[in-house]
C-alpha cells in the first residue's frame, strides 16, 4: 500500500513539473548562445534577442504544445561576438539539434531574427522541420526601408502620426543619462504607433523583460553588420520545407505586403496577416496568434 501511495505522488509530481513548464539550461559544448528549454512537445528554437523576451512573448498555452528553446546571447563571449556571422548562428542551431539527438528541428525568428529560420532551412534542409517567422523583413536593403517609410507616410492616420511625434518630442526632452539598452527601449516606446495596432499600447511588460537582458552589442552586430543590406530572397524560393510567415497590418516597420507573394514558388508556404495587430501579434491578439500556430503545427506533423 505504501509503495502504491509513493508511486502515486511520484507520478503526480512529474505531471506537475511538466505542466509548470520548468526551464532547463542546455549545456552544449562549443555553443555561442546559451539555450534554455521549456514546454512540452516538438522542439522549436526561438530567436527574439534574449531568453526573457522569448518567455514574455509566447504564452503558456503554446508551451502545452511545443518545447521552446530560447537562444540567449546575454553571456556571449567577446570572441564570438567579434566574428559573428549568419553562418555561425546557423551552425550553433545545428549544435542544438545534435545535442538533443533529433533528426529534424524547427526555428522561429521574430523581428530582425526573421531570416534565421530561412537560413537554417537553406543550409540544413534535411534537418529542418518548420521555419516560422513573425514581424520580419524578407530583406534589409534600402528598398525595404523606403517601402516601409512610404507605407507609414501613405497609410498611417494623422492621429497615429501625431501620437508618435509627441512621443519623440518627449524622448528628445529626456536628458537623463541612460545605458544603450535603456535608450533602445525608450525609442521602441516612442515608436509604438508604428509597431502596434493600438497607438497607445502599453508595452511595459515587454519593456520590463527587455531592459537589462538585451545584449546591445550583439543586437548592433547582428542588425548593423550581419543584416546590413541583406537579401537572400531569391535563394529562399528554393526552400522545400514548411514555412509560416506571420505579419500584422499595423506593422509599419515590416510591411505585410512584402511577404504576400514571397513564397509563390515554395511548395509549402503559408502567409497570414492579422488585420488587428502590428509587429507583435503574440502580445496584441494572443488567443488568435496561439490558435493560428497550434492549428498550423497540427497540420504539419
């Protein structure tokens, strides 16, 4: 009887641990990122800029369906940072796959990290399960930014523009000495009308997760060097593994129309636009975002 009771509590404790999504740091030899695992289900490596951001962006509901592996550059060695390339990022994901001992792995990239899932699929097609992108640009040439500016100029309402102008005036009047990370998030807050359907969206939760956990040296290297004038869009057309691209109508920094016909030559390409969201639909319309991802994953098992 005592053995049965003990076994019962062991089973219950395992169930509780699984449902509470306890995180686990993966100690992968030679990796340039720290990877933290949490959730239940197929593995998805996430690139958002930090572990804290990844955990803040994606809901617990999703953690019941997938196992997130958050790539965190917070503790990246200076030697890795100085030589960082897209290829070194892709090879680091391959280290994760080999460490876990799985045949295929999925990658989800948000915002500036959108190209990462596509680049992995190009280099390791036989080991790619899914490529998922949100709030991303298909290329980072001058043309992309010209089109983004034109979209803002022609489609943003006068009210939306006025709110951003006021935000920028407040930002210019803030003369307090701040860190690079603090200045980055101050600018992000000022640009809320360009990034969210609600031009007054409260992004304090996202800011709290990002401040102090964003490795700005890495962000500047990745955005300013690795992605400077970056365009592999013609190569991406040869990707044969499933690709899901998620955009928001009110994302004026990464216009949805750049993606609409992007995958017309891909055998398994899905494009979805949220009419009531912007750059971060997982925060703005979390239930819709979750259901879209769950349904898409279920149809691509």
